[in-house]
C-alpha cells in the first residue's frame, strides 16, 4: 500500500469559500435587511424564519445567507440545485424532513439554488410541503422571480431582495482577505498597489466571489516566484486575466465615462453613436444587465410619455435577454438601444417627480381632504367621508374637482408635457381639462 497522505484543507478550499461569513455581522452590503433593526436579522435572532426567495446578483451572498440562517435557528440544511434535482428528490426529502421533525423536533431548510430553473410540476410539489410546514424553503435566483416562480408558491414565500455589493463593501472584503491569517491570506506578506486594487474591485462588478477568486489566482501566480513578498500590480492582474481585461477596467472612471457617453448619445437621438458606445462597453466586458437597467431608467427619465412604448420595448428586451443570454441576446439589447435613440425625447417625468418631492418637503404631510377619503363602513360615512366626491365616470370620464389637500396652492403644474411625440396629445388633453392650471404654461411659451 502507498503512503497515506493528509492534505492541508487550506490548499484545496478556495479563498472565497474559506472567507464565507460565519455570522450576520460578517455579511457585507445587505444592511437594509441585516443591519441594526433590519427585519430579517430580527427574525433570524428570534428563530422565526418564513419560506423565502432570495433575489440578487451573483456574489451578493444568497447561499451564504441561507447557510447562516440554518446555523442560527439550528435546522437541518439540505442544498439542491434547480438544474439537477427532480420531483422525486423533493418527495424523498419531505419524508426525511417529516421524520426529523417528528422524532427530533428539528426543522429542515431546503435551499434551492437557481430555483427559477424548476419546472411548474416541481414547483407545485414544493408548494404542498411549504404550505404544510414540512420544510422551510429558501430559493435563490439572479432573475426576476415574478417571471419564473408560479404565483401560489411565490405568494407563500417572502421575497428578499439582495443588493449588488458596492465598491466600499468589496474593499472591506478585500481588506479582510489580506488581513485574516486564519481563513484568508494574512500570514503572507501581500502588497497590492492602489491601481491594482481599484482594477480588482471594478472588474469584480459587485461580485464578492469573483473578487476573491481573482485575488487568490494572482497570489498563486506570484507564489511561484517569491516566498518573501507578494506584490500584486496591474501588470500581474493583466497576466492572470489574459484577454479578458482591457483599458475599461484599468481606471475606475472609465466605466462611468463610457456609460455617460452612451446615455448622452441616446439622449441626443444618435443611434449610430449609441451603438458605438454599446459595442465599446460589451467588448470591454460590461455586464449586459447593467446596460439594460440603465436603459430602463432612460426610457422613463429621457423619453417618458413622449413615447410610452419605449419602456415596454426595453422591459421586453430585458426579459428576452434573460431567456436567451449571450451572444445572441445582444440583438435584444441592440433593438432596445436603437428604439430609445430614435424615439422622441422628454424629461417631463423626471421634472414632475422632483417638483412633487420639493412640495412635500416644503409643505409637509397635509391631511387628505374628507371628500377623497374612503368610507368602507357606515360609521365613516356618518362622518362625511367621501360624501362630496364626484365619480368621474358619472360625468363622462372627467369632472373638475379638487384632488389636493385643502388650501394647497399649486404654483406650477408638476407635469409639463412637451410638444414631442405622443406628449403633444397629452398636453392638448390636459390643457382642455385643466384650463386654468395649464394657462401658465401657454403664457410661458409665448
């Protein structure tokens, strides 16, 4: 028999796995749910966890959170993959979960990664066991669960949205990796140049796992050359990444410069320049979903009701891209870009929202006028709730009445439709309905 060898676990366990948070306090970037007073943190500490769907980008901590929950509430933890496990597997797990609950009083957490890949039949089986409490379901997905999870199952799960890790959170994770001697690389003398650090963070694009994997690869590359000091530079990262890295990631501001040029070209109705900057970003490795998110914002901020179809086109392109992926999915993005660049422009949606917020800030929370209050019970009706409300449909679809708080003075209409595209029709209709209010606008145009 050959000699029995024992391996150092550190040598086979990736850095990203070793540094996986072991407590709520170690989780970065999700303070809205796990910070002081966060609703999920409160439930975890109480041990009262509902079934839930974790929706967030790659590397935001979905798997980590699921495992932490099982640790805190002392439950059995079973991990499934939506692309591999079957309906039969789910039923077998349910039997084991019932056995554990009945004999040991111990609950089971079923964690399903990529839950959106389960078919409807599998989801229907899951629904039965979620409803009767056989196990606590925690599903993880990077795509909108509203498109892929059946409504009955989704309605019985709490939707938890995890945020993309910002640069500050990634920098704290990087610092922990370099300083932690037990789980990280703290026992080695690693020096990382500032430019290389920024490149590392930018290239990771909010993904902690991607950040740590690249750091570990760079370290292992250097470890062959020196045992005294390991200096990570931009050049080292280039060697490690090969053709995947371009000048796009070399400077922190290049990312923002390209997206700025892209948005300004769209706003300027130049489809050719818009495609140029789109190609620059795609070739540089930009996340296509980031571009689509910006297009969704643009469709309301810079087009709005000048072409109400714009946001539908972009939303459809986003859904199509999530189904198709790269490389063919780029055509869905191109179609949306060309439509937005060619559409009439209006920023009246943005301006209207800003004006409304300014009034709220300045005038405070004014009470709802009594004629606009709902009266679902006789007692409220006796107080006059809704008594003088004029139902527009009884007057041919419109009747002039006050919809603002009492004594509220609207200095200038929030929404000022332009003469561009469909907004011209909106403008004409509003001027006809609210003559006095929009008389100010007509005077301003002279």
